[in-house]
């Protein structure tokens, strides 16, 4: 009898362990790719248009230009009003749609296909559940009247406040010049991919140091966040690779600073998060 009960307990513990292991994987990660297909992702999301005069809805339509790099069936159609703001755009619903996620080396390169009849910036930014956000990153299209894939590098936002995002915001026609007519922009196939260069985000000889909400710039608005920070001198590994840029966790370029966690970018494409200690 004792062996029977022990077997049941072991089975229950295995089930509980399975739940705890898979839950974070299900709960913490952006939904990808956003392709607007009926059986895919994005077409059933709650997209809100803002700063666009009367704010016409984001339409999901049959791909009118199914050629070149984009032969998918359906795409998103954004109409930028003549009287709309340059930063007119659309955003997903907090707490739903894209899901909770943070940037790391596996998802920090964002790509989007656009079809535009003019040259202007496309902006993308990500927002946390409290509406905190870093500024959008903007990339201009170089082609008109054909599909083009734009690439946005968010690697500088890894470990930057706000850490956890749950909303994507898209500015399809971020043009400071006046619009003389309504502009129709199509976009499709938003993907999250890894950094192009072989990057190791696990710092050698590192420790995970919790940063609490009293630390301001380094804190997550939701909870205590662990940053993997390497304890080293400023000259650590300098002979092996050249530092090309140093930034803080807000993405601002800065000089080496004692006891301040910073992000180091090297000429070989690697990125390290360091906490310098001088001895």
C-alpha cells in the first residue's frame, strides 16, 4: 500500500513539474510571425489606429500585389490621412495579441514587408503593460510600388527599461513633410529573428544580480529583473576584440563608468553586459 501511494505522489509531482517547466515558455514570448492570414496571426487582433484624423480602421485585405517577395494571400492596409499626424499609426491591445516578451539575442531583429508609393520612414516601437516605452526605431523604404522587407535592429534595447513588452506599435508613414493626399500603405509578415552575428549573451564568469524597483533606470516596471553582468576590469578581453560602442540600459551612448552596468558592443559583432569593478 505504501509503495502504491508513493507511486501516485511521484506521478503527481512529475505532472506538477511539467506544468511549472512549460508554463513560462507558453506565457513569456511574443507571437511570431505576424502574417495576417485567416489561419495565422494578426488578422484577429485588436488594432487601434491613432493620431490619424478620423482614424480609419486597419483593414485586413486580399493582397492586391501578390508578387515579388510577398505572395501571401492577405495583408494589412493602413490609410494615412492627409490631415493625420506624421506619427499616425496603429497599435495592438495590451494584455493580449502579441503576448509578454523581452528582447534577447534570439528575437531582437524585427523585419516587416511594406508596399508604399512614396519614400518615408516606417517606425516600430514596443510598449510595456504600464505604457512605458523607448522611442521608436525608424527605417525608410528604398523602393516604391513593390514589396520591400525592412529590417529593424533592436539589439541595443536588450536589457533596457522597460524590459517586458506586451504591445507593438507601427508607424507606416512617419514623414515630417505634409501629406497632400491620403496615403495607402500595405504591410505584412512581421518577424522576430536572431542577431545576424554569432552572439553569446551568457557572460563568462558572470553573476545574476537582481535589480529592484528602487534602482530606476535598471529596474523593470513589473518586477525585479535579473541582469547577467560580468565582473571585470575595463581592459578585459580588449586585446581580442575592439570596443566600438558603450551604452547604458536606456540605450544612450556613454563612457565606461565604475560600478554602473553597461552594454559593450564589439567589432566582431558580439555584445556583452558588464559591471566594471576596478581593483
